[in-house]
C-alpha cells in the first residue's frame, strides 16, 4: 500500500514540475481604437514581460485596433518598438483590414507583421494551447 501511495505521489510531483516548466504563451486580441484599451494592452504586455521575461507574447490587431501601430499617430510607438526589439513581442495586423481600409504596410511601425487574417491567427494560437486575452474595457 505504501508503495502505491508513493508511486501516486511521484506521478503528481512529475505533473506539477511539468506544469511549472510549461511555456508561457499569450495572444492579445485588440479591435479598439479607444485610448484606454490601447493603453491597457501596452501596460499588460509590459507587466508580463517584467514578471516573465521568458514569455512569448503576441498582440493581434484588426478592425479599429490597427491605429495602435500607426507609424504617424500611435502615442505608444516607442513602447512598441522597444517591446519588439528588446522583448521579441510580436505585433501583428490583419491583412484583410489593411486592404479594406487602404492602409499600406509602410504606414505601420517598423517590425509590425502583416498576417492574412488576424482572427484565423488567433484561432490557430488557441488551438496550439496559447492563452487568449481580449482587450476591452
């Protein structure tokens, strides 16, 4: 009986260790041009990178969310450039939205990626086991 109990404890210990070593991967979903929402996503990404520098983070934007990464108008340009360069955070925008709004890739902050369909990209990440955060107030 003691051997069975010890074996069960050993199995649970292995599961706990495995859970602690699981990669920390999160995708943020931003569709808003509201300053409070855009500020929130930048604040949340920075906070995670401070506490978990090994985290893999992506911010997917479509619809009105593209304004966050506008080279000319984003109040968070420096923050985004730093997050991309120093922390390898991926900012990606929807190619369909860009086409619909007639936005050229050159209008985006350097390092921002264009994906064919941001919603599909989010769904793919969720299927791969990534955490999902919808940015909204």
